[in-house]
């Protein structure tokens, strides 16, 4: 009996995580990807 309750609880938690992830993905779909400026240090070649 305890095993069934634990399995049900785990299944509910997994389902909630899937629904939350799907909802977040659908909400974030409208936003365009923002490019983040990245500064790269100039590579200096060692002398010698």
C-alpha cells in the first residue's frame, strides 16, 4: 500500500515538472533570442 502511494506521489511530481516546463517553454517562445555581447581579449603571440 505504501509503495502505491509513493509511486503515485512520484508520478504526480514528474507530471507537474513536465507541465511546468512545457508552460515555461510556450511562454518564452514569443521572446526573440537576445544576443549577448562578448568581449574577447586579443591574443598576444609570445616573442621568441
